[in-house]
């Protein structure tokens, strides 16, 4: 039997004694030996030896019947010693118990050789399909042939074979699942080699010239290219996602193998001599318990692997969140996490939270990067102006603004452009909520500072109507409208500014409205409203007018 595993390597280049055929040949030899020994020893062997000693050799009828010997012609040429030679073989007759003990001892040693050879064969096998095929072939052969040997419990060797194969499958499974760490290694390598404007660069969806429009072999590649651009998959993102997809494909194959094990039937189709209880017990072991054990181990290994990857990515982000490139890195990690989360194992609820712990921090870094330029322009533009643009367009009694300041409109446009440049795929409802929450807080802070600056200027600026000394001659030279109190004009400009600001704030409040947002802008609206001098009806009219204007213009800022 051991020589069955010492043959030369096969045509596939597999090492000597390492092929599935060697295992099957060894098992077939093992079962045949058991049956042959039980058939021959002790009775038939003893009878055959006794019959051999009973008559002269040349007198044996079977020997005389062989035409090739031509004993009918050549016998007379043989001497008496040959003609009357009777075989005599010295031997001790085996009794039944002695023969059984010898066979049992040999069977034990033979099964050890078989199992050792099976282990060596499995060591070179890493594909689940090949392992399952070997498992099926070996167990079916033993079920068919092993039951024919009398006095042996076939379930003992069957369970030993199961244990060897199951242990190897669990080892292979653990190795394959652990390769999820390669995704983390790919992300780590990308961050270590990060170059702003290069690593995070991805082709634009509207860069038609860079598309491969050759559809002669189908549109699959073209479609994939469009989807990749739509979701902002740079080379760095694609490498990490491709690594994960390759890993997931292998794990998906494991799930297919588990289903295959559950569907297998383990009846003895050759000799239908087994009772139903034996068949059911074997079916329970091979088609229920083994797949169940494999599936449970797969699930626990997946949970551990995803937890380790989650912790690794979280550490990578924490080590880079204070770098100048944190916005671009956050964008990269968000896209990697999104593509991984889109294809998580469906059966495991415990991995559904993968990556969610880092997402809020990543989104805040992304938002901080996007809003900094529009907010700077808002602070230096709309809030720095002390005169109302488009005052002549006010309508009604009293006259009230009907549209926001041009700078506010430009602020929202620049914000939308910045969001689009970062990637339209990034703005999920959660990311938008973070954006609007930060904007409401920052805008409220900037505007309150602007309100304070206007009030401070009003208190410190000298009142020309009181302090200026004008001679009678100069007073006579002034036009009637020039004689109007300059302080009153300045106060009216401030009031108009606050009224326009009220409209702008209400307009921004409509555009940045989101469930769960704070009342920063509402508090700002109340503070500015008190300085407009408008009655409640006029204030309500301004609020309603700003809301209606947002409804008419909201489609211009689609990402919001």
C-alpha cells in the first residue's frame, strides 16, 4: 500500500505519491486485501494446501488439462521422481481467532498508511473543488467496498477520512479568508506613495476623447469604463476594489462548495443491503454536519477578517487625517469603503457595520475640503459689502427684496461646482447632511461677525449731521436733496442691508435645510430680523418670497 504513494509524478507535474488517483488506488488495494484475506484465510488456504499435498503433481487434472505442457506426450519421458513427485509444504494451520487478529493488526497499520498518504496528497491541494471531488471519490469508494469486509465497522475509517479532509478544508478556508488583509495592504501602499493630484486623479466622465469606443467585441468594456468614471474610480481605487473582488470571488466559490456538500446523497448504490438507520446516520454526518461545520467556520473567519480590515483602515485614516492631503485621502477611502460595502457577505449581519465607524470622520474631512473656498468668497464678498446690490429692484409697500444677492447665488454655484469636482458619487444623504450642518454653523458664525462689525461701525462713525460745521454761505449753495440729513441716509442703508441679509439668510436656510440640522441659521435669522425694523407681516413676506425663489432655482444646484 505504501508503494501506491511512491510512484513517479504524474503528467500534471504533481509530485510522486501526491495525486488523487494514488489515494484511490491505495484505498482500492486496502479494501481488496481485506476481502481477499477474509475469503482465503483460514479455511480456503488450508484446504488448498491440503489438496496440493494429496496427489502427485503430474496427476493433477487441472495440470494435465493445460495443452501447452503436452503431458500426454511428454509424461513417459519423465523419471519416476518427477512422475510421482508430491508437493510437501511445511506450514502451521491458522485458526480463526489467530487469522482475525493478524488481519485486524494489518488493517490498523494499513489504515494509518492510507490516512498519512491522504494527508500528503491534500497538502498540495488548495482548490476547494478539487478537495471536494477527492472527498466524494474516496468516501464513495469506501462506502461501496468497505462494507463488504466482514467484522469491520466501516464508520471508523470513514470518520477518520472525514476528519483528515475536514481539517484540511478548514486550514485552506482560513488561509483564503485571511487574504482579505491584502486589501488593507493595497490601501496602505497607495497612501504611502500618495502624490496630490496624481494618485487621486481619475478621468472625467465627459472626457470623450479618452474613451475606447470600439464596440466590435461588445459594449461590456465601454460600459465598465463609464461606470468607473461615474463612481470616480482612480487607478488607486480600482486596484483596491479589484483586489477585494478577486478575494470575494474565491469566498463565493466556498459558499458554492458548501451548497454542493449539502446536496450530495450518500447511499450505497451497488449493494442495497444497508438499513435505513445506517444510511440516515451517514447522510447526517456527510451532508449536514460537515457542511454546517464548514459554513460556521467560514462565517466566524469572515467576521474576524472584516473586523481586522476595518481596524486596519481606521488606523490608516487616523495616521493621515491631519495631513495636507486629508481631503483627497478621505475621498479615496470613502470610495474604497463604498465599493467594499456594496458587496458584503449577505448572510452575516455582524459585518454589515463594516467601515461605518470611520465614515462620519471621512465625510467631515471631505466637506471641510469642499466648503473652504466658497466660504472664503462669501466672507470677502457678500458679508464685506455694505451696500445692497439691486436695491432698485425691490418691490411692494414697503419695498422688499425679491431675489438673493448675486454673491449668494455665486456662493451656491461655487459650492455645487466644488461638490461636483470632488465627485458627484460621494454625496450620499449622510454626506449631504454633514455638509449642510457644517455650512449652517460656519455661515452663522461668519454672518454674526459681519452683523457685529456693522453695528460697531455705526457706533464709532461720527454723525456728520451733528459734528460737521457748515457756514451759511455753504449751506445756501447746497441743493435741496443735499440738505437731507446724512445720518438718516446712512441709517437707511444699514436697514436695507439687514433686509437684504434677511432674504439671503432665509434663501440659504431653504437651500441648506436637512433633517436633523441645527438651528444656527434660524437663530441668525431672528438676530438679523430684529435689526430690519420690519413688522411681522413684512418679515413673513420676505421669508415666503425667499422660499418661493428657492423652489424656482433649486434645480440649478442639483447636488444640494
